[in-house]
C-alpha cells in the first residue's frame, strides 16, 4: 500500500500498461470525479465503484455475486448493497485474480468513513494479501493509515518540484 498526494491517474495508466494480457484487474476511484455529484464520500460509495469496475470486466458473473446484488432489491429500504456485501464480493473477486485498487484523495473522505474504509480494506488484505491498494492523500492521515493497516503499508512522500510547474496563469 502506498500513500502520497499526486496524480494517481499516472499510476493507473502504468499499472494497466504493465498488467495488459495478464489475469489482473486495475480499478480506480477518483474523488474529484464523484464529489460534486454525490457529496460526502462514504466507504460504500468508494468501494462500490471499484467493485462495479471489477464485475464489468468479468467474462461471466458468478451466481453468488448475482444473488448478492438481487437480494437487497427485495428488502424494504435496501435498494443498494450494504458495505458488508461489497466487501464479501470484493473478497470473492480478488481471490480469483490479482487486483490493484487505486483510491485518490483519501484525505477528503470524512474521518468516520475513512475508518470504515480502512477496516474494509484490512478485511480484504487479510484474506487475500496479493491484493494491492494505492492511495493518495495528504500527510495528516499517515498516522491513521499506519494504525488501521499496520504492517501492510509502504509510505512515499511525493511533492512537486519547482521545475514541474512550468506556467502560472492569472485570471482577471
């Protein structure tokens, strides 16, 4: 697991290029894409899109996954799968193929939801340690990541260099 703040789309592009033709799935959640449309991030609203991406690339959707997503529709007040259902399904999918999950701007997720996200990721990683998670976030969440995912974290600090910024524009 890597934590940094930067352009995670480059990591996704690189992973996709390197894993092409292998039994590997690369999924991504970009906070800025979903923020305006859905407001506050929850563990469910972050892991749900990752799961959807994984299911979309399956040649055949296993019956157990189909059932898991049909059952909530029958229950009053449960139109979407719950976090526990999403985690179980992610565990099922990651058991059959190498998986990379990229989660951008983790620091923009509310503290309680980050805890739920970390706990969910920990369950997946404990059961299937070959799954890899790349997260970006500002340094202030480093200690929280270390505490929640102890022993499973590699941290990298990434910061822009002055040479990386070529132009400054002023609007006026």
